[in-house]
C-alpha cells in the first residue's frame, strides 16, 4: 500500500458516532478526505438538485481538487468494496467500526493499482486513491458519500471536520506542522 500518512491512533481523538443522531446538527467525526493543501472548493452539496432536468438526491458532496490530488480515508476502517461503476467511476468504500461507510468516487485510476484491496485495513488519512474524473463527472473532483448503518446516505458536511479543523487535529497529534 502506498503512503500511510498517519497512525491509526488518530481515531482515539475523534468520537465515534452512534446510530441515533440529530440529522441537522453538525458534529464532526470524520477528517477531511482530501489532501487539505490541494482542496479548492465544494462544487455541489448533499441534497435535492436538478440533474438532467429532473430533481434527484445528490447523495454526497463534491469536493474540487486538481487531478492527482491524494484522496484519504476520513477515518480508520476496512476496505469493503472497490471497483468501477457507471456513475461513480473508479471508487473505494471503507467501512468503519460503527458499520457506517464512506465512499470515494471518480478516482483517477483503479485503486488496486495503489494496493487498495478488499479487506485492507486503512488508517485515518491513509491514501485510498487520487482525484480524477471517471464515471459521470464534468471535471476532476472527489464525490464523497457517507452511509449510515442502514445504508442510508447522510449529509457529509455535518460529519466532516473542515480542512482547517482537520489540520488542527493533525497538529495536535504532532502529525502536521
Ligand atoms: Zn457528486
């Protein structure tokens, strides 16, 4: 596996969300899933939006970064799925200890080329891929989905630390300057 940036111990700092939680309150427990230095902007939020003339649920959040930017696991977990899907393109799904899952879409290439295999344990901030534009995508970005323990999509922005907060967490752990 390519670069493992951080120790799994990082997760000790971050409280695990349990099944029942407010749907609207922001309670971050996931680190920002991109190399924060290359993150540009959120181009599309979670929720209903018009797609191809019809209203449909955008099941994740779109995070813009240059092609090739590192995509990292938002929390430690195990690779539960990886492959290529029509809309999602090359993707990786990571399952966390509370059965919630995070999905990383539109990756540049087959994650298996980076050593990402089914069942692999990944630490928080471990590289799972590179930003690309595979699948239904109009330009390089990471589509990040958060699924609860019943497989229902939740708003990732309520669960994610911002890039600045993520950097703060890493600094406190002595893992960034
Ligand atoms: Zn998207």
